């Protein structure tokens, strides 16, 4: 069942104007950045990429691994797999619905 009353046509989906969707996206970006430890990597009119975290400093970890004769390799591997940056794509559709999708590294 599609939620319509028998004998009545379905209500067409509401479509927002381009400017309304851009404004909603700008508000969502502001809300996401206010969470802290996030930055805007790129933005188009109707989508944006937000980055959380910082990249792993591989040069530093290489030097630590050499100085500790390989012992630091285990923490470095853990940091490489679980720390670092993560990205999310924020997009808005014609109806003004905002979708947040995690991007793979």
C-alpha cells in the first residue's frame, strides 16, 4: 500500500528550488563542522565532502620504527588501520532530503 486514500490521487513529491537546496546544504555543512575536529574538503552546489581526523604521519612512524629496532611497527600498523582521516559525502536531493554517506579510503 502506498499510503494514499482510495479514490484520491497521490500527492506529488515536493521539489525544492535550487537555491533552497543550496541553503539547506550550507546549513548542514555548518552543523557538521560545528561538531569539531572536522573540515570541509570540497564542495559543489549540491554536495560536499567533510573530513574527520588527521592523516597518519608515516615519516615520523618510520623513524620511530627504526629507532626502536622494529618494535614501533605494531602501534604504527594499528594506527594506520584504525586512526587517520575519514570522509563523508553530504548530498541533498530534489525534495531537500540530506544523505550522509561514509566514503572508503
